[in-house]
C-alpha cells in the first residue's frame, strides 16, 4: 500500500498543479502530510519531518537561489546580457544566427530564468533574423533550446541547485557534468533547428529597431565584465570540487582560502557583488526593496518555497518505510540512470514546470539513493543531471515557457508542438543518452 500511496501522491501533485493550477508549494506540503497520514506515520514524526525537511533544505540552498536571481536581475537590467549576446554573434558570424542564438541562450539562462531570457533576447533575435533574411522559426527554437539546456542542467540555475541540495550532491561535480552534457544536447537541438525547424518560414518583424538596439548597447557594460558575475562563481565552485576530489595540499593556507571562496554560498555572494559593478552608474535604489533586488527577491520567493516544500515531501518519504521497499523493487527492474530521467520527464510533461519536476523528482529519489546503488559523489551528481534531462522533456501547452516562445515567435499552438515541443524532446533524450553512455563507461 505504501507504493500505491506514493503513486497516488504523485498523481495528486500532477492533478492539482496542472489541472487546478494550485501553487506547487501548497500542493507539495499538503501531499506530504497526506502521504504521512496514509502510511500510518505517528503525528509527531510527521511534524518533525516537516520542520527538518523545510529547514535543512533551505538551510543548504536558499541563499544560493537568492544570490543567483540577484545576479540575473543585474545582468538583465544593466544590458550585460545583450553584450554577451553581441560577443557570441561576433564569434559565430551573423549569418549563423540560429546557432549563435542557441549559444547565447545557453549562457544567459545560467543566471537568468528561461522565460525572462527569451523575452529579453527576443527583440535582438528578431532584428538579427530580419537582417540575415532568414526564418524566425529556426533562431527562436534554437534560442529556446539553449535557454532550456542550461536552465535544467547547469547550476547556479535554481532548479539544478535545488535538486543537488535535496540529493546532497556536490554542486561542483554537477557543474562539471552539466556543462559538457548540456552542450552536447544543445548541439543536437541546433541540428534539429537548422535542418528541420528552418523549413517552416516565419517572418521576423523586429520589435526594437536597430537604432534603439545600439542605444541600449552603449549603456551596457563590456561582454567580459558582464560575464564575470556568472563565470567567477562557477570557476571557484569547480576549483573547490577539484581540490576536494584530489585532496590537493591539505592544510595549506592558500588552499584553505580557495576552499572557502569555492563554497557555493560565498562564490555566489562574490558573483552578486561583481554584478553590482555592471550598471554604468550604480544607484542605491537598485538594491532597495522597490528596485532590481526587490523585484528579483519577489521572483525568488516562489522558487524558494517550492524547494522547501519539496524538502518536506522528501523527508516524509525518507522517514517512512517506502525507501527500502520501492528502492529494492526498482533495483530489480534495473532501469539504472534512466529511472530519474523517466520520473522527471513524466512529472514535467504532466504539470509543465521544469523546476517543479526537478525538485519533486529529487525529493522522491532522496530516500532511495542507497538502495538504488547511487552512493558515490559522482553517482549523485549523475542523478541530478538525469533529473535535469528529464525535466526538459516535454514542453507543451501546460508550460508557461511554451507560450512565451510561441507567442513571441508568431507560432500557433500546432506549430509550437511540431517545432519547439519536439525540440525539447530531442534535447532531453540526447542529454540522457549522453549521460547513460558516460555511466556505462565509468561503471
């Protein structure tokens, strides 16, 4: 019956968030209580699980999400994202607009939410597509897939960070795996956009003229300066993971400083201060409750609450007997690294949000990691990537990002399914297949 109640709980999460549009925080919280009561957990143990699940989860990753969204807000408002886009276009060539937009989307979505990133870059995308005299469909889908790739696979994006925190995975290792695997998946997505999507013509009508775009560029920081808030934290976190992995010079003072700076919280704090340097003229209003920081924190609140509720659900599952029972059953099926992918893909397809799919799947798998055989730091990181790959499949009408992409690109719903939704399937399956090959090699 414990397995039946778990399936029923997942069904309730999907039904209440997808059909009745209830906020995932309330749904995850109530379903956690529902499951605990159904399996006969003592009431005091349910309360303890709620407090520990919420507190321990947010204690580890709450600040990371906060700093990440602040960095994203400054990149967006200062125009730094435009400069990064311009630099990538110079490197790829303006005639290769779809490929360039996919790469730009991959960079921008590390600190900026995919929806915001597409809205931010859509005018630039239309202008470049018009100038190159190509269809908007290919460049729009390429941009959307680039945004999705890093949004689901590369920390410090909130979803992967939340999943890593819930599974107690090393964020540096998740980055080391997420960057190349997302790049390979994006490459497949770009081939799909250039070879298949490009056959459908959509006239690009720029919303911002070239003169207006030039004025925005003049106020923006340089591409190098714009990239520092993103890549300095990533470098510090990865460096810490490498030092820990190979036990480099233990006890050395300089190494200890690097380990401190590489703590994800400190690294992203440094990134936040670097982001404060992006505006041409810094004003205290920017970091006020009504300024850029205030708006960013309002956006972060929902993600933080959902993450905390996911932690509650995971803790209730962990403190029940479901872990050993379900873990041993699934181990017999021998789905290996495909199990987290399939769970995340099912939840994503059913209710729409990649972040909710990441958090919910991580919460479900947390108590089963040992019995499923995912015990080493590398295996935990691989599970996070598998969940991320699943959470990118299959974006359709219940996903807000689907409507952002289609409405800003002049696609009708049928065209959106055929071009963008199919593209997310290519992206996610490629990422999962790449990870599986790596898993077989290492295993």
